[in-house]
C-alpha cells in the first residue's frame, strides 16, 4: 500500500465527512479519517468502513488522514440499514479493530455521531496493492 504525497491529491470537501480524492483517475468517494482509524485501515486491521447516511456511488474508495496522505481500495460489498443491521457480532471487529465486544464498538460509534438513529452504510473494502 503506497501512501500518496499531498501534491498528487486534489481534495474538494462536500460536507464534514465526505470529500473527493482525485488522483490522475476519475473521482472516487473518499472519507476523511482520524489518525487512529487511518492507521487501522493502512495496516489492514480495519476492512469495513461504517458511515452514517445512504450508500455513496463508486467501485473504489479512498481514505485521507488530514495530513495529505491517501490510501485507496476497491469496494467489495455495501450494506445499508440501521446501525444494528450493519454493526453486529460478525462485523464489529472489522469496523472497530480494538473493540473487545459489540457493546464497546457501539459506544465508539456513539462518540463519533450525535445520533445513532437513521441509515448507516458499511463498505467492505480491500486496499490496492501498489
């Protein structure tokens, strides 16, 4: 997994969490992540990204760490539904790798979002090998 230098990335912010990462290819959905989450993704510990809201289009996904680094991957599967539909005993360690229980993973998500009501989308992905 190669980290892309900041001068190779053009970023346009659409809202507080979604951005477009354009790297000499057509645009793809990209997510701005906290350092800890970016590290989980970059090391392969995290293989499902969970976001509040409806599914975003695109076959590829990119993650930005806020320091000009970006990793890209391919979306394998999407699942949309209520939080309890997408964050469950089978998925929680792939979403929050340090969680020791489903309850701990749910609490982590509650700290990120003001509300856990509504639609969430889980993006299962595989990073590109570059």
